[in-house]
């Protein structure tokens, strides 16, 4: 019975299954890195530097003799942490701004949406680079900066959902019985508007991981010796001709992770969209 339900769900929404498997693998890897990593990711052995993949070092070693597989496993923690924390920050800010603008309208809506327009006029990566240059590179700063510079799309989405919902009969009924604005927003409007937000947040994790990798590659993200996929690419770019594995495997990890989150987000969009659901029998 359960198997039949799973197979039917897989036939209708395969992207959720395959994207979910990739994301689940990332989460499992991040949570168990300290147990499944074959070596300490910071342990140096200069006499074993730049060893090609072998049975002893499955993904080879870097220029300091550190095991690449161990560093990649620990680097998955950075990617997962940055993705989840940054997305939580920009989702919270975007939902708050969008809900206030959509519910109250008038000058509140105008002021908040003009703020969104101003933020959208500034290239996001340039803004992140500028802020990081002032506050300094670290994993915490990367999480916060990405979060506070990426909320505008969520705000616009939530505003549109609130505008379409606030004139519904159940909202009018809540006002008639004397329910306050805060309770209406929190318990009636937002629960009905969070479906699209969930999709955007899932897709946002992939783009956030890509942004963190780019910042680390530029030396403005996670700083060595803490392993992240981005700074592993930076360290490996000087050995492209004699140690291809230093950039190949981190690059594959970034590509696979971003692809997994994108597949999951697209699958959730198909699942939560009533028109898509209604068109599949």
C-alpha cells in the first residue's frame, strides 16, 4: 500500500523525489562528517602532497597533504549552514516586509515597496562584496550579509499573496469578530501565503550556496584552514595542470548540491500549484 502510494507520487512529482534525495544526502553528510571522514581535514602531511586519487586517499590530497575527501565532507557543513541560515534570515525579513506592505497598503505599502525598488537597483553580488569588505570575511558575516541583501523577491511575493487574500470572506469575518491585525496576519493570512514562499526558500538555498562558494573563491568568504568548497577551488586553481582533482571534486559537489535544491524547489512548485495539481490525474 505504502509502496503503491510512493510510486504514484514519484510518477507525478519525480523532481521532489530526486531533489529530496540529493538534499537528504547533503544533510546526512554534514551531520555525520566527523564520523565518516577518513582523516582530520586539517591534518597536514607534506610528504604526501598532491597525491592522485587512490585507495588510501579516495579523492587525492592537496598541496599540504590534506585528504580532499575529508575536507569536502566537512565543507558540506559550511554549505548547509550558510544556505539554511541565510535563507532563514531573508525569508523572515521578506515575509515581514511583504505582509506589512500588502495588509496595510497606502503609505506603508508605498514606503516599503520603494525600499524594495532601491535594493533591487543595486547588484546583489556587488552589494555583498561591498559589505563584506567593511565588516570582514567570516562564516557568520557571510550568512548575515547574504540574508539581509536577498529578501526583496520574497517581500514582493508575499505582498502579492496578501493583497489577493485580505479581501476574502474569512478575513472579513475575522475583522467582524474583532480580531486584531496581528492575529489576522499571523494566523489567517500568512499560513495561506507560505506555499510559494516555501518554493522560493528552497530555490534560495541553492543560490545561496553558490554565492557562498563564489565569495570563498574570491577570498571574502570562509577563511582557511576551515574547509569550504569555495576556498578549496581557490587553493586548487594553481594546480589545474598537475592536480585536476583539487577543483574537479569540489566543483561537482557544488553543481550537484545546487541542482538538488533546484529540482526540489521545482518539484514543490508543481506540487503546491493547484493548476499543476489539477492538470495531473
